[in-house]
C-alpha cells in the first residue's frame, strides 16, 4: 500500500513523490547484532535492515506467547521519521530476561509486522583460568569449569588443536600442543557457543609453564625385623617404611609437595606432605637436588590391598603421574615357634606359634608348596593383649633338624618363608 495525502499537489505548485511502504517481511538482524542480545546485558541498541524504514511509526516488544504484555520500545532512524529512504533502524531491546520475543514494527498505515528475536542465556564464564599446560607434553587434558559450559559446542586455540565436549563437571577435552611453545607464552581460547553467531574470545586463557615434575625411581627399606618373607613390591601395614624417591623437578628453589593415596584398593586417608612438615606420622625430607626421603606407615594411608602411590606436586607446573610405591599388605609378626609332643593323627604334631596379627595365617608347613590348614584361632597373651599364640599342626618328621617354618597368608597360593624354626 502506498502512502497517500488528501491535497492536490498542483494547487501548491510542487512535485510530490509517492513512495510505497517498506516490505518488512525481509527485515533481519545481522549476526553481530543478534549476539548482543544476551541476558543481563542491559538495554542493547540493535540495528535492523532489509527494508525501507522511512514510514516506521512505532516499535513494540512482546514475548513469543501472544497473550504476553506488549511494551513500546525506542527506535532511531538515521535521518529521522519520513525523511526519505532509510535502509536501517536502531531499536533498543531490554535483555533483562532470556527467551523468544516478537518485535512489532508498525508503519503509518497502522499495520504491525513481527520480527522474531531471541535473548540468549548469559554467555559461558570460565572460573578456572588460566589453564596451565606443560612444555614437552604432546597432549594435555583441558577442563573448563564455570557457568554455561553446557552451551559450548567447540573450543579452539592457537596453542593447538582441541577436542572435547560438555561434561557433568564442566567441559572436558584434550589439546594436541603445537611445537615450539615456550615457557611463559599465553594463548587465547575461542568458544563456539550455541545460539551465538561469532565465537567468544577468552584472552590469555592458556599459560605455558615448565615441564611437569616426574618421579623417576624408588628405593625402600623397612624398620625392624618382621620374621617373615616380604615381596619386593610389598609394604607391610603397621611398619614404618623408609623410601628414597628421585625426581625430575626444576632447580629454581620451588617448594614441592608429595601426595599419597591408593592407585587401586581401599583408601584409609590421603596425605599431602611438604619437606620438613610431618603429617599423620609421615614425614618428607629434601635429601638433595631431586631426591626425597619419605618415612611413612603404609597402613595409615591405605588398607591391605591398596597400591600405595605418590604424586609430586609443583606450582605452577602441576602434578606428576602417579608412581606406585608398593602394595600394602597385612603380615604377621613372628617371634617364636615351639613344636610340642602332642600328637595329632598318625603323623602330625601340634606346635605353638607366638607373635602379633596371627589371624592372617591360613596355612603352615615345612616348605612353600605343602601347607596344613590352621584350624584354631589366635589367643591373646594375658600379660600383653597385643601378642597372641596360635596352635598349628605340622607333619612329622620335619625335613631337617631346625627346619624353617613357612606360612600362607589368607588367599595366597604360595607359602612365605619365616625366620622361626622348631
């Protein structure tokens, strides 16, 4: 419909241009303008284009629900109302509430034309920045924490190629680091966010730090005599262990920490130690450049079956891989053994074994292959309730004078040599 006037142009001696109303079916918001409409951004001036707006008379905004209240909004034409062809208009939209809305554009003919607009939820905000990545690592895990992480569709960076997806605790992925990155370099993250046309740039989101610390080797010793054979990978509970760890760490005077927990098995309590600061009966000493002396009772960290592991922590380089120190085992302490004259069956005699934690013994014998099941239960020694005696039955005759006793711990298929003999 064309705009009309009710006077005669010849009567006033001039020329009047009769222009059609703008075709608002083609009105759009440019991508950059749509990205402004984010909840909490206040009143945003966005530009509409795609038609001639010279006859625009009124703009209002209503929720997509047609029963919602309609509010008038301000708008600005480049040249002003009815000042000639104008290919854009700037409209003020309040972003106080997210959701789908209809922008109603009314020209002087009184007909409203609807343009769909969406106010997006707040943009994702990352709370755990900077993400520190180590030199020399071809691949690193990236975890982003904060709000709106579920809306992140992809992440990219000039630090390397990133893959990943939203997770229950944020956004998790992996980066294949580019070669040549040097310590101290910072890089941006680009977030492709659902609903936004352009990615969000997060400057200085990545910081390149030095190589991760690494535990290289282990030596260990046990305090006191246990009276029973211990495997090279075992750490008896209830006995202090002395462990020497060598590690790769920078020689810049930084103060490392050592975390102890279970790689597998049941954890009693984790410990984190700093040199010269004992915790939970355990202590850590810096014995030299990259050398640590750890004193710990393994059973204070994990129950029997725990694969006790150490992790070296250095700020800002991060955490080393777990290094397994050994498997926590509960073993008996054997003090003495006496074979009595009490005959059991045709060719066996009863013996009395004395020590501590004897309940873990399942069988006993004269070699590592043949054992007799222990049927009795340990009895506390009246003078010292921490000590016990238990009756065991052994075949007779023994293979040799002063034969060494072997015992099987519960669930084991091989006997362990002890230091006690009949």
